């Protein structure tokens, strides 16, 4: 049937995935059939969707379905659908490349980690569906014709890094995939894999994994699946395994979901939702190319996959379906944004989801922490956008803190633990827990027994700006402004004694600090740098510099610890001799020390080093 045959190379990433598939010890090989049926069902969905605007694509009394055929002699299994099909270019683009950005990096990290389960985690993050056929096949042939086109294309590969493309002449609309199964060996010396041409094996797999698929799966003129939409059945009627398989079907995730929730709204409007929290964050969660959104059904008919309007972007990791009785069947993507039903569903669903997370946080705190570690970063985006749910979100946010027991805490729990006399909720931002927990800024707070939240996620910098007061308590950075620890009066009195030193330092560091003053936040260190209340934190300054590619450094305020021995001695020297030659080096070393303690880089390391060496020279 084919005329000219052309050979193509698999894209490097796709070849690696294929290699993994072919040599995989993944025992659950039967899922390849689930993947092919899932793809067929997606192709039928797409056809139905396109036919809304082009009704001619589907014949008048044509049935959309998935057909399976097997041949035990020839050792082949064929899965065929009369869905959207693919054009020649689409075949080359879709089968043979992996379109997701970041694939290469992902494969590399998985390989480096030498994870024994490279395949499972790769598949878990992608769903490399079609390629899974190569777990059981030594050759795969695909013939396809796109709806609305005249000619068909044949794709074939033995999984050796190349595939061939040929014209396939006449062929009905849709896609047919023939898996040429590897040799089957039964018995104790066999490979333990089922015979995928056998009727009962095929029936069993379809029942187990694809029962809810929305199109008939036909084998030997019999429909194998019940086609019952799983969300319309009552929870007690559906087994956990069925939910899990449904999740895998719609999410293309091979991992099990962390949790399943079903919601139903009755009354004036009627809608229901079956939602899943994945157990692992997809690695493209922060890529603009990532595909998110729930499946939208109108009275059991799929209207749209990846409908992003049903939940706010900060819940984009949620998977599942929403079925509404109120929407028109021909609702278009453009109109969705203004549709008041959609707005209503979104509001209702957001609240349901946040309530459910709240329940999880109370009832299953360990699970909640797991969830938080995977998705907390996204949920934090909500604080800047979802003002209606600000309070609820606030309760869901968790942070590290300086308290002894370690672990994450909510701000409310923090407030409940606050000491008498503590006037604010203290926090410090930084690049990591390690970087912030050794910061000199914490000294006096620790001594007073005041807990400090460690905000070590880049998004926290933006988050703190939108967090409200809690029980009348403001959030306050321990590295900004004055410390307000109740010792300000003493400081004022002391400032007179130190004025000569403060002035001398100010003069020498003029180009880098805007003020030198005494500190109430230090108990051990001689000095630290702080910024004004309205300035950005050093951590954010660094993040912004990285993003902009240019370095901007705001002038800091240098604070001295009046109880530190070095500072006291220097004060005495200056009082005796205003022009004490030591003061130049002292200023440089002290400033450099404070810059390093802040976790920043020295602007002029040479100047610091020379001053340090001269100082050491004098002291030995
Ligand atoms: P995924 O389904 O996760 O995108 P696959 O490797 O299973 O990944 O499939 C790659 C692409 O090939 C699909 O996104 C789809 O565009 C196309 N494809 C696969 N199977 C079919 C089919 N039966 N009909 C039409 N297109 C298909």
C-alpha cells in the first residue's frame, strides 16, 4: 500500500525514553493497553470538539468507538479509533518527539540520581503513553488519517532510534495502532507476562483500567466497558482503585493521587466535581508551557479538556472533572471567561477545595505537610490574587520557624505561641533555612524567646507584602527598621557615649551605608546590616538583581552592638584619640563582617582582605 518510505530519527529525548521502555523491568506491562485506549479516547474527544464547529467531520449516523482486535498466531494486538487522527506532519511531530520543555533536564537528573525507578518517575511526571507499547512489542505500526483529510500515513518503528513514514493510501478516519508482541513464553521459564492476545487477558485489562472510558471499547463485537461516568456514581459504589484508574486516565500521571474529593452542588444550579490532588508536583508546574485545568463536562458530555477557568491559577495543580447541567453544550473557550455559570462554579469550587485542604490540615496533618511540600509554592501565589479567600489561605500557609521542635507552622499557631509583650509576628527572609537561622539579626529575639518565621522560598518575599494583620499583630522583618524590643530608651541614652565612634565609622563608610547606629537586636555579634522598613530585603535585592541581570545594591544601615567588647574598646580608643589610625581598618573589617553575616557578597574583597590582614598583623 505504501509508496515512498522515509526514515526519521527519534528526537534524542524520545530515544532515551524508548530505550528505557524497551529495557525496562517495569513489571506492570499491561498498562500499555490502558495508555493506547486513553489516547484513542482523547482522539475521539478532540473529534467531537472540532465537529462542534465543523459538523461534517462526523458522518450522520456514525458511532464513535474504540475497537480492539487480536491475532494469537500472528502475535498482534490492534487498537483502533475513529477519532481525530493525525496528518503526516502531526505524526512526525507527535510520535517521535517529546514536546514537553525540560524533558532533557529531567531525564538527566533522574539518571544522575540513579533512581532504580527512573522509568516510573519519568512516566509519573509525563505519561509517556504511546511509547509504553514498546514494553511489550518489538515493532509498532500506526496508520492514521486526520478527519477532513484525504490521505493516510503509516508510521512504524522497531524502537531502534528510527521510525519510518509512508503514505498509507486508503484508510478510514482515525488511528489504528498495531502492536507486534514480543515472543510469548508461558510457564516457569517464561517472562511471566500475560498473553496479550488472549481474550480473557484483554477483557480483564479493559475492565480494570478503562471501564469508565466514555466511548464503547469493542472486542469481538462485545462492549467491554460500562462507560458509566465515575463522578455520577455515589462514592460508596466506586472502589478506590476505580478512582485511581480514572485519575490516571485524565491526568496522564502514572502515580496514584494523594487524595480524591467529590463535591456536589444542588439547588438553583446543579454541578458536581470529582477532584484529585496529585501526589507529586509535575515538573512543569512553573513552566508557561504546562497544561493545566480540569475537564469540563456538560451533562456527561466532555466539552473541554484543560479548562483553566474552573479554578484560580494558584490551584492549577488540581486534576479532575466538573460536570454542569447549566451550561450550553456549545460554550466556547472565549466565552467561558465571562460566563456567569463558570464564575459561579469557580467560586464554589475554590471554596470547596480550600475547605478540604483545611480539613486535611486538621485531620491528617502529616499528609497535609506532604501536600504542602509539593504544592505550597503555588498556593502561596493566591495571597496576591484571591482577596475573597485571603483569611482561609492565610490559615493554610506554613513556614519554617526558629522554634526548637522544628517543622512547619501556620501563622495562627505562631500567634498562639507568642510571648507576653511580643508586639509583632517576626520573620526573616533568606535563600535557605541555614542562611537565615545563623543570622545575627535573630540574636536578641532568640534571647527573649521570641519565635521568628523563616521565609526561605523566593515567593515569600512577595507573599509577606500581601499578608494581613492577624489578631491585630503585624508581620515584621527582624532585618528591617528598628527592632522595637523595648530597649530603645536604653539605646538612646547610650548613643551619646558612642557618638564619636558612630560618626567616625559613618565618615569612613559613607559610600556604602546611609547610617551607623546602635542596635538592640544583637547580643553576641559586634555589628549587622539592616535596611529601612520601606526598602526591599537583601534577599529580594539579590533575586531582583538575578532577574534583571544587573547588580543594584541599596545602602544599608549599619548597627553596632554597644555591649560587644570589641565595639566598647573601639569606643574608648576613639574617645581618647579621634584620629586613631586603627579606625580605618576597623571600619572596613566590621563592615565586611556584617556584609558576610547578611549572606551577601563583598563588593570590594581586596579592600576587606587588606584591612583584615593589617588587623591580624597588629594582634599577633
Ligand atoms: P500524551 O498522550 O501524554 O500526549 P503520547 O505519547 O501517548 O503522549 O501521545 C503523543 C501524542 O500523539 C498525543 O498527544 C496525540 O497528539 C498523538 N496521538 C497518540 N495517539 C493518538 C490517537 N490514537 N489518535 C490521534 N492522536 C494520537
